[in-house]
C-alpha cells in the first residue's frame, strides 16, 4: 500500500477528532479493527456504506493489514444491523457481533469487546497492538489509492426534518443548506446538533460541514438535549454543589470506570462541589471520553459530570498539566450488566419520536459556495496554497499539511474568494 497516496489525499479519521490516517498507519500492529458499531442513536452512515461497498471494504482492509503487518482483521458491528452483516459475510469478512449498547463505538470499549485486550489509562489501541479505523475512513483510503482525494463527507441528516436521509455532501457546504436539502425543519424554532445525540455539539446552521461531520440532527430549541447544551458551566457547578446526592450511579455506569480506569465522576463532583483538594481525583477527568453516559443516562438529578470533566480538562491543558494516570487496567466485576442499552438511552434522550430510518440517497445538488476550514483534524491548520481570485478544480489541493495535520482539497470547481482560517470557493458558473 502506498501510504504517500493516503497522505496526499488528506484522509483523516472520518469522525471523532479526525486523526491523520497516514500517521496512524505509519507503524505496525497485530490486529486491524474496523469500527462499524454505529455507536450513536439515529445515525446510519456505517450501515449504508457497508451495504454498498462491502467487497471494496474487504479488499482495502487486506491492503491495510498487509501494510501494518496485521495477522487478523475484524469488523465490529452490532447484531441488529442484519443487512450490513449479510453484505460483510458475503464478502467473507471476519466479524465481531456486538450487543446494542452505548457507547459500543468508543475505541477502548470496542477493543475490549472485539479482542479482550484492555487499553491502559491514557493510552491508545496501538498500545495493545491494535489499529482502529472506521468504515468511511477505510473507503477514503480506497479512494486515495486511486488518487481520489477527500472532498465530501457521508452524514445522516435526521430529527425534525421532512425527509431524513444519509448520503455524501461536499465538505464546506453550509449545515443549514444540508437541512434544506432534507426538506427543511418541521418546526419553526429549531437548533442543530453536529454528530450524534449523545456526544454531538450545538452547531450554527451557517457554519460548514467538515471531514468529520457524521450527523446533523434537527431538534426544537425547547428539546431537553438542546437545553442541556445551553446550560452555563457556572449553573452546572452550582447544581453539583446543591443537588449531587453521591449515589455514585455516574461512576458505576461510566464505561471507562467499568473497564478498570481510575475515573470516578462522583468523586470529581464531590471535590468540585466542596472545594476538596483531591488532585488525584480531579486529574482523573483526563481519562473521560465525554460519552455522556453519566449525565444522559445515569444521573437521577439531571447533573452533568461530563461538562465538569470537560472544564477540568480545559483548565489542566491551559496550565500545561499532563495526564498522570497510566495504569494497566482490568475490567471491573459486573461490567457486562451495566452497559447502557441504546434503546433505553434513546428514550431517556426524548428521541424515540425521531428514531426513524434515514434511507441512502445519491445526493444530487448544485452548491454555490463552500467554506472549507483549514483545521478539520487533530494537529495544526493546513497552510493555504491558493490565493483569492485563483480558479480551482474539484479535487485540487488548496491547503497543505503543516506538521501533524492533513491536506485539504477543493470540494467544488470555482474561484477562490477568500483565504483566512477557511478557504471560500464560489462555484464556477
């Protein structure tokens, strides 16, 4: 496999933080694991991509495994996705069938479920000989090996929209225009989540979609999931001090705690609420995956240990404090009985009414303008290689990786209008 082509094409993890794929594949591993768990409720990107591309997925995985020196390749997918499983079995892929729980797609949870190996605190799957890629990333590698760069992203647009669907959209397209393509919102006063309903963040409809956008979920502004995200940190901290009853459910159901990590959300909430000088407990916030099981599923008081952990991580980063937790871990007793069932989570999130199919669609649209951010990945922003007024073709490189990062390519043909933290391209007439 030609890794230089993967780098040239600007392939990053198509979801999550967008780690540059050529860097992830630069070492060796014993096992290649494909994350097809479709972790978040309402989203269906992985299923559709598998059904339409199972053999191509299999062929590309063989090339990647050979490059890594991996002796085994496993596709981890939930048992409920029968059509996708049938396609993978026809392609003769080795499968790990997962129960329907959240967050099955968390890398450390996934590695344990598929291999029985536990990633150490603060570690990555490669520490136990595993490389994890998601489905779209593998297919982007397949394109890269054919000299096709990343110019579009596959996403599900769903929620309170007229026509839920899944398909490819040009990177840099306005999120609100994607919603319009899906028939528009069914409510007048709406807000938008970028990502799944559990880990997704509020998104301005005028902002662009990126290489890592996997879902756009339209919800009424009065919906509990929108109101939760609009709560101020100061209000959350006040609630922690007045309402936390130390029932420990946030800890006992925390996926990372159940894997054996020293992360204890209840201990952190106690320390924050009462000003306890518990540095070991507070720094364990760095182990939080921000999955949201603590606040969305576990806490009976409506508190948000996740938001507290996010704030602590930001403060530690500001002070230059590194994660001091690096123990080897073993899953805790009773873990299998404490997983959060996805169906129950969907009900808790008040999303059952929106849990509907989002069928595959070969998206056909004319985009007049795209705004392509220079930072869509972990690392440094890419450096522009084009100037205002310059004509660019679809797929032409417009920004080059600077150190740890990824190249960026034009998602439409047209003229560069502006270059700053993003490159604005107006479509050719």
